[in-house]
């Protein structure tokens, strides 16, 4: 599986101008430029948070996604003329000569030697793969030429200054330790009331510890008690987060402290998140990537992994903005799983979509999505669908849209495919399919975390579970709309339920910006014949939406209808949608919290003079 290669990539003969050492140095130089800009983005995020420049924060987060591919293209453009690009065989089918194979193996060897004291070796290896995959045919995507396996261990790698700070509450007191910890982040904006906030934090921490201690243990803070917190804040949208762990009585308690900024410019503590589930929601694959300044990302990921051991490191790298490294780790994990399993790829359960063919491996918690060759929707083609998925990748997902990994040239063992899936692939996506006796190659595929389709969930749910799912469904629609996303196709089959019970949208082929839509009420019928007609008696333009029609295709089940009307009756009214669209046009960024309101500190005054009904960080 390759993340960055295009299926048209051709093989290159042995370089004529640069030595292996020079090629290796050029690639590392390209990576170092990328990572310096990556770190500068996080440093800018701190200044933007202090100044309350929220739109610029979102723009920075979106633009940073492009940095990696831009640097790869620059590096390839610089190397290609020096490695005989103009004399490469046009069909890309001729094998590399022995001399050229030796050359590229030497390039990799020299590259490894440059990483001895490097602080981001795993990310540099991924950058090397990305550049090399644009210069070599896919037959050479193996460990002799690429870093299919890592060459430099990062288990105990740390930055020149330790990646986290340590405080000892038993010696100095819990509140003073928390005060020193928050002051240590060096925010330029003043704290609103640091003594008040640390006093409330200390109470919450002690209450949580008391609940977790054995009944016969009356000492809440043990001799081993310490607070370990990562050196830099994590920024996203309008929030900043201190992330750490409290160790007490030999038990690790993961935590994150949410900091917000008032319009006056003062910073205050809004919430304490405590436990793996709270942090799992904060670092969810349904939210945009954090901006965080890290000299040694492996040290941060190892620390985060100790807080959320069930979350794969691939997801952790992705959520801190290193999505290419996340893709590399996902690939390695996937190869490992394939080697240690024997079930078959098969079509995913649920209603089959008109745009995507979706298959899965029952033992692996992800789905594979391919764009159909023949899309049974007017005006929809491959390029349009890919634009929609790129829009989601670069947009704030507000915890309601699943992130996707996009791959090309995915080679899978043919024997692992069910015959029914093979027939479906040959029929529906022949342009994306290559096969021989041993393997199936998918030219382009999206991979997403598997969730329970909401329509299947509702069939089995009842009572409180159904009510909560429908409330979550409507909340997802509201929050997406506040973030300038109109889902388009709002059928339950296009939403999923996560492990933590959160309702998430995952079908992106019809999404549009709210600002592009025209929300209308259905005008009264001029006569009885018009009302009974199968055709509308009023003109309908391309982006017109009539919210009162939603009930006809969503609320056929009386149980669902009752729950929906209890929580979200206003979503059937054009007035609600027009008001939301108006707020988006005005540039309002609503507050959508990535944590339960119960996690907020007591007596928190509102972050805004007039808090909206659905509040966004």
C-alpha cells in the first residue's frame, strides 16, 4: 500500500548527476524545511490564540495540511532532472538495472546515516518514502528501497529539553502545583483569575481521586503523587489544552485542561477532562488536527499513547497534524494484521450507496471505500467526489465528520477477497482495479474508521438508546450547519454511531457549504389539483432546500418521529436554517465543545455575552 504514489509513476534509470549521498541529503533537506514550517505554524497558533484571531486559526489549520505535499513536490522537482528523468521509459515497465538498484539502496543507506541524531527520524523516513515513490515504479515499493519497516527506533527518543514537566503536589500542595504548571506555558495574554481557577481545579481533582481510591485508603495524595504535563499547549479552533497525567498510588490518571479566551483578552480555565474516554473524545478522528509545537513528535505520541492505550499511534500522529506519518503507521499495522488473520474482505453490511462501493474485513475496524465508475446521481463524477472529500479533510469537522485516509496503489492478496466482492469490484470499479494471480491492486481508495450505520442501530435500539441516538443525530446536523456544512443527503444510512455512542456523518458526496444553499418554505398550493399532483406547483432551483420535506423520508418510524419532534422539530422549519445560514455569513464561530458540559468547572460564566443554543472549540 502506498500513500502518495500515482499509478502513472514511471521508473527512473540510475542518476547521472548526484551521488547517493547527495540525493539522500537533498531529501532530508526537503523534510527539514517541511518540519520547520510545521513547527512555525504551531508557534503562530499560540499567538493567534492569545489575540483571539479565530478565523486565522482555522485558515492556518487548513493551509498546514498542504505543506507536506508541497515540500514533496519541490523535492521531486529538484531531483528529477538530476536522475535522468528525460530518458525514463515511457511505459514505466522496464526493470531497474542492477547498477540503479544498487544506487537507490545506497541512497537509503546514506539517508539512515543522516538520522543518527535527528529528532523526527520516523517522519523523515516517511518523507523519504513519499519522494521515492514518485521516482520509482511500484514494483520497488519494498524495504530494500523504502522504509516499509522503520530503520530508527523512537521508543526512548526525546527532545533536547525533556518533552514534559513534572510537579510534586504532596511537597508543594496541589493548588500551588497547578498554578506553577499553568503559568509554565508562558501565555502572553493575562489569566482572568488564576487562583480561582486552580482552586476549582484542585477540588475537582481531589474529588475524582477520592472516588477512585480503595475504601480503606484515606490518603488521597500518595508519596508517589506527581503531575506530568507536556511542555506545549495543544491548539484547535478557539481552545487551548494542557495535556498530562496525574500519577497517584501507582495509578495513572490522564487529564486535559481546557483554556478559553474571553473577548476582553483574558484567559480562563473552562474544564477538566479526566480519564481515557474524555481524552479519546478530545483526540477523536472526528475533529480537526491540533496545532502543537513539538521538537520530537515521537516523545509526544508515546506520552499520549500512555494516556489512551486503545487508540492506535497512527491516529495519534494524525490528530497532532502529522497525518502522513499516521498513514505510514496505519499501513504497517494493516500489513501486520493481514499477516496474522485469515478472514476475507467482503462487502460492508447496510444499504449499498450509489456513489461508493464499500467493503471491509470483519476482523479489522476500518472500511475501504471506492468511487463507482458509474454514479447514478446527476452531475456527480470522480473529480467531484474527490473534491468533497478534500473539503472535509481541510474543514473543521466539529466532532461530527469522520476523518479519512486516502491511498493509491493499494496492493492486497487476492486470496483474501470473497468471490462476491471480486465480482462487485469488476462490475462497479473496473477503472480502479488491477489484478493478477496473486494480488488485487486498488488504484485509489479511502479508508475510514468503521462505525455502526445509524439506520441499523435504530432498528435494534429502543427506549433511551433510540432517544439518545436521534438527539445525537439532530445535534450532528445542527453542529455541521453551524460550521458551514450542509450534509445534503441526511438519510440515517449516511450516519454512524461510534464506540462512545457519538453520532457521526460519513458520506460526503453531496455536502455543500451552508452559504451556497437557499432554504425555502413550501408555498400554499393554488388549488386542490396542484396539491395532489406528483409534480411541485412551485419552481425549484438547483440549491433550493425545503426542510419541511425532511419528515417524509426520515420520520416514517413512529418511534423515531416522536423522538425527533421532541428534540429537533425546528429542523423541519426553513426559518431555523435561514437563521443559521445568516450567522455563518456574518462570520460567527459558534462554540461546539469537544467535551461534556459536566466537565466544566463550577460557576463558569458564559464564554460569550449571549451563548448560542449550541455551543465550538
